[in-house]
């Protein structure tokens, strides 16, 4: 049987926790920090191309038009039913 070699791993470094700054930020410092964080997050966004934006916008407008026609149809049907009930009730 072959001898197994034991690997001597380098000792791991102790993990030190990041200290939080206990000082309270002023209003303007908070606003400034918020804008910096927002800017860094916006850099991570994958923005759509003009073609994708146009396609998605047309799909959204089409869905809105279809749903508005369906709602209009239900409204007309409900109006007809109410008129029939009023004429029958007298």
C-alpha cells in the first residue's frame, strides 16, 4: 500500500470583525451616503437596449388596451343587467 502524504496546511488567519462607526451621521452626511450607495447600485443594473425597451413598452400598451376593452365589456354587461332588473321591478 502506498503511504498517504499528509499535507501541512498553512495556519489560517484569525478573522477580525469590521468595527462599526458609532458616531451619529448628520442629515447631510446621511443624504450624501444614500446618493453614493444609490450610484454604486445603479452601476450594477443591466439596462435594456433600445429594441428591448420598445418591445416591452409595446407589449405593456397592448396588454393595457386588451384589459381596458375587457373591463369596458363587463361594465356594459353589468349596465344592461341593471336596466333589465329595473324594468322588471317596475
